[in-house]
């Protein structure tokens, strides 16, 4: 499946069923790779990390890697997290997640004869949770990003000049000035940094408030590393790839246009934070009917969770 997927995208693909097949290819002259996608647990007892280490030692120290695994034990995740230039995706993984990760890694790799980007934008991490802030900063730094972190919104405002470029990664609720008030303050100052707001898992009401305050994206806690990296990439893309934004918004409009009027009614109630029982009472229909409409809305908009649904609504509303 992976071979067919990447071949259809125009890539030259080399496949291997185990570590030995990959390592045997190292003896072949001029054998090199732009990207490696590996399972963590391989059939011959080796791990994907061991294969990556051998490939990098053979002459490609910055070789980018996507590591797939169903093992989410603390020990395994800690080992994966220590590898730079690696995006970890937990099985099962969708083709869109896989292609986005591949695009992120390949776009960052410096091609022979090109100069390194000297104007790398900065990700400003703002969170009063010290361990979480340091973990996010470490993850982003390992991915080659320029990162600055601040324990409060006030500290960020005092230290960062209005001319700085990049994006914000800010907690919605903090002591003193929260993330939403920070976005309002930046809006009053005419500062247009893309902002990713961190919200509680499934907190649609907070996500809606974040968008109204000017957030360009949001992610739910507890954070998923791949989701965090993808959100940062989306935020940075907003300023440099308007065409991609247009495609995404067009797709969102198409999905929303497939909803029936009653499904729109249920959608509005969902985004207001109401539960199925409350929605049934408001609309004068049975709870079972609400559940059926809700399932149809999620299916038609290709949303796995309510926050995915909200992102589709926001993209559709931003379309001309």
C-alpha cells in the first residue's frame, strides 16, 4: 500500500520487508534516500530506530524519517522522542496524515546547491506549565525549528518586538493574562502572528472562543506530537502558501454544502456545546434522531472529532 501510495505521487520507491534487506542495500554504490518510512518493530527482531541509525551512519546524518508504531509504551515513545528529524505516527495512520508528514520533512531538507534559509520564523511557546512548555520546545527544536518559550503572556509581550515573524503556540487559560486575551491584545496592536491555541480535550466552546479571538488553529490537550507539528506547519503555511489555504477552504465548502437543513440545525447546537439530549429538546426531535443526524454530519464533513468538525466550519466560513 505504501509503495503504491508514494509511487502514484511520483516518488521512486524502494521497499523492504525487514532490516536485513535495507542494510544489504547500503553496499550498493550511489544508494541514497530522501525519506525513510519504517515500522518500529521489524520482522527480524530489529527496530526501525536501529535501521535509521545505520542509514544515517552510512552517510546521511540528516536523513528524515517517519516512524510508524502501535507501541505507545513510555519506554518506546521516549526512545522515538530522542531521535531528531523524525515524525512519529501511531497506527492506524491515514494517508492524509502520512502525506502531510512526508511533505513537512521533505520541504525542510536542504537540497544540494541550495543555501540554508537564514530567516527561519520563530515559534513562540507560551504556557505556565513548565514541564509541558519545555517538552514542546524540545520537540520543535529537534524538528529544526527556532523556538522561544515564555511562562506568561505578559513576559512574551515585554520581550518580543512587534516586527518578529513566526507563530504563537499558547495555552488558552493561564494565570494573569490568558491566551485568548493575549490574542485580543495583539489584534489591538495590529500584530498578525498566526496563533495556535491549546484547549482542553473536546472543549468545543473554548475552541470557538479562540477562533473569535483571532486564533488560526487549535490543538487539544493532552498533546499528540504529530498533531502539534502538523498544527505548527499549518500556521506557518498561512503566510507563505495562500493557494493551499484556498484548496482547503474549497474542500471545506464542498463538505458543508452536502449537509441538509436539519443537519445544519444539529451542527449549530453541537458547536454551542449542547449534548444530544439538550439538542433533541431544543429541536423537538428524538435523541435517536439527533444521534443519526450527528453521525451523518461527522461522516459528510470527514470529521473524526468535534474539533475536526469545528475546523471545517471555520475554513468554510473563511472562504470568499
